């Protein structure tokens, strides 16, 4: 595989600014996720995202783009009437399969954080599939994101082979960029976890189950959707991931800090 001989120290991050780079990012979607044309983010969205204050960064091995991330700006209502919080919705981050053990995804996220903070933006959000346990561990334990929302079948049906025909249930990661939690997690430090008041568990091999026994995977997905929704109705927040033999659990607390 092309990425097997890559030197991680020579992979360079850069803003994407040209038509050719935008089109290369569009093409990467097909390679990484196996999307059909109907599910692709179009070229024009990349153009608009850059023009309206979004983020579009790529990772390059020489002249070859091997990863990219795209975020678009948004406004979130605050408790005070008429006041909104500016934030970034990180809609897509993908890394070619041969380059996924080089920390490129982490570098792109940290680059997003640095860029956002320099612009006075303190929140980045993105959605992720709670069945993707490695991704969840990265989001929560390595980056310091927390979760307070779950939506069933958020994107409807998809042509991506990674979804294995299941509904596109998603959790929303909230990444509070200047919080003590995120400072500690992104620097590899320790921060005391809030008391755990609940757990939502998945079998470690849920990825295999999803592809080889989709009916069972759908049952697990639906049962845990109920648990997430009940927890969030009760104002609980996911603050950690715990791995034990055969089980990965989302840890619920009454506060994020």
C-alpha cells in the first residue's frame, strides 16, 4: 500500500485554497468512505465553506493529498435572548487507509483547534457513529470532547460501505477548546473524571457484528439509542470511555467538568 512506506515526519498540513485541491478532496470521499455520487459533498460546498469562514485543511505526503477536514461556521442560541454563540461544525475528516496509524487525524483536529482559538471561536462540534468505538475513544479520551446529544438516522440512508446498511445514528461531540478538560487531554495530561452515574455498553467486536450480523447490530444500536436519549433527557453527559475485556462503555456523569 502506498502509505506503508510513508514518513510521518514529512506529512505536511496546509489550508486548501485552489480548485484542484477542492476537487481532490471531493475525490478522496469516494476512496475513503466509498460514497456514491448522491452522498458526496460537492465541489461548490468546499468553495463556499472557505469563503464564509469555515475551515478546509489537507495533509500531504509530497504532492499527494492523503487526508482532509472540512468545517463550516454556525451560530448556537444562548440562554440570553438575542445572543448567539459562534462555533464551527466539523462536518468531515477523512484519512486514506494506508495513513491511519500516523496520527494525521489528531494533527488535523489540533490544527482546527489552534485556528479556531486564534479567531476567538471556543467550540467545535461534529457528529460520530457511537458504534465506531475507536473513533469514540479518540474523540472523548484523546481530544476531551463531551456528548449531550444523540440523533437517530441523522443522515438517512447512505451508500457508504462503512455504515453496513444500518441507520445513521449519531452522537454529537462538543469540543470546548479552551476548557481545562481539553487543555489536559490534548497535552496528554491527567484531569480528574467527574463521578460516573451510568454506563452505555457495546461489545468490543461491534464492528464485526455490524458487517456479519447486521440484524443483531441493529438491535444493539436501537437499544442503546434508547439509553442515550434517556440519559440526555435527564441532563447527563458522556465524559469518558472505559475499556474492559469484551466491552467498551460510554461513561455518564452529571457534569462535564
